[in-house]
C-alpha cells in the first residue's frame, strides 16, 4: 500500500483477516436467515478466539495487561473486522484507553478488567428521543440522594443491551448541572425495556428503548468528575468515528473483491461482465472510493500516534467517518447494481452490506454533524490547522 503501513500494522491486518475469513464469514448467511443468531457454542468460540488474539485489549494500557497498540495498528485490525456482515465482528468486548483515565481503581477492577477478559459486557445508553447526534441536549437526570443518585429518563438505540450486564448511562446531574457517566448494573430496579424496534439489519445485538424510573445507583459508580461526561463522550466518539471509518474500508474491500469476481465470471453476450464499460466504470469508481477512504483513515490514525492537538484530531476523525461512510454507501449501491437481481437477495453479500452500511452515516454523529465539526475547525484553525500542511 502506498501509505506504507508499519510491519506491526501489517501483521495485525493479516491475522485478523485470517480470523474473519476463516471463522466469521462462513456463518454470515446462517446468521442472516436466523435473525442474527448462531449456536451458543459457536458464539462462545468466536469470543474466545477474538480475546485470544488480543482484540479486547488492543487499546488498554500495558500496566493493566493491555497491549497499548499504536492507533494505526488498531485501525488496521478494525478494517478487517469490517469485512464481515451481520455484526459477527462484534464478537468481543473492548476496553478503551479513556476508561483507564476516567475510572478509579475500584471501577477498573469491578468493571473494566472483567470486560477485557470477556466476563462482563457493556452497552451505552446515551442517545435520547430528542438528543441524537447532539448529545448536549440530553435530558436524563441523576438526582443526588445520600450516597446514591436516582436516574430517571429514557434512552434510545441502546445497542447490545440484550447481551450486556452493565449499562453506561449519561445523565445530567441534578437536572440542570453538568453531564456525567455512570456504571449501572442492568438488573437494577426501575430499568425497563419500553420497546425493542426492528431495524434494517439482521443482528443478534438489539437496540431497545430503555426507561429509567428513579434507578438507584451508588455515587461510587460515577465515572470521573461530576461534570466530565461530555469529555468522555467526545473521547469515545473520536475513537469510534475512526473505527467506523476503518470498518467501512474493510466492507468496501470485501464488496469490490466479491463484485469483481462475479463480474469476471458472469458472461453477457459472450463477454465477461467486467469488460462492459459501464460495469468497469462502477468498479473503478468503487476502488477509488476505497483507496481514498483508506488513506484518510490511516492518516488520521497516524496523526493520533504523532500526538497532535485533540481539537485537530477531533476534526480528522470526523473527516474520516464522513468520507468513508458515504463512500461505503456508494460502493454498496454500485455493487448491488452490478450483481443485478442476485444483488437484491439476502444471501448476497452486497445486499447485506447495502442495508448494514447505511447506519454508519447516522450513528456516532450523523454526516451532517461531521460536516459542521469540520467546517467549524476550518473556520477556527484554517486548512493547515485542520488537515495539516503539505
């Protein structure tokens, strides 16, 4: 690759690709046709293999048993996870570096380290009906009550709630104070699934609407300072936006590979479909989208490893997510078209990616929010201060 990934990133890329191609991809159609579900023993195997590879501790500090990998290595690994549909790549928990900065020793021991070992599983309850991409509008409250807080509110799109035992809840302290994050045990009294909508994709990870009715949570479960919830949310958003971009690159790579192979084999009027100029043009455009998205994403990861200013990194993650997610949508749409009627069948990889990739332009900040972040950075810091000079 022209970017010149370091040997460590290439090694991670190779071993995660083997895992994805040999262990996960063969089960895509089975998962698609069974509501995302696979045999429990197989799901346990996937998690154990992923944890054994080190995927759960890539971002964790070495002092806590993590690998503390450069972000470019993590992006190379995440890109390969993006090659598989049906969220089969979501087979491992992930301990993120911000957790070790925000949590105290007791919280790390009770929540974070068990998650890293696959003993606990988290879900994030941040979004609300009227607070989506702009999480500053969150209305859920955490009212102090002695040594506890009482959390009340409603959270939407709580991804993986059905598979989690710990909920990270973002709430406003005292109703009008700063925002804070809390560890909340899923079984706490007062938590109810209000509704679990069906979504376009076929995942075993559900995204229900949760109601919190004066849920009693120890103040010891407060993550970091009382008003630091947005700080941690932004750290999580930066990382996840970059990882979404990486996974979109993996999806595009798989789509281009599968579609080109089909177009080489399919004969139309005695010629290979790939030799038809309009088909060739769609494949060429898709390869350009993939290469551009990769370079933007890798460069953003390298900027993190170089220790650039956080505000600059925030904009670069937005650039990567915006471009890669929209490029992936274009590629999936073209590939469905090249496959023709086959591309509209759920057993076809292009059809599944066509549905699944659509959400990447919405969650962790919609494309419109990414454009505002990028434009704001440009207005404040200029071109060089946003994307760097030549």
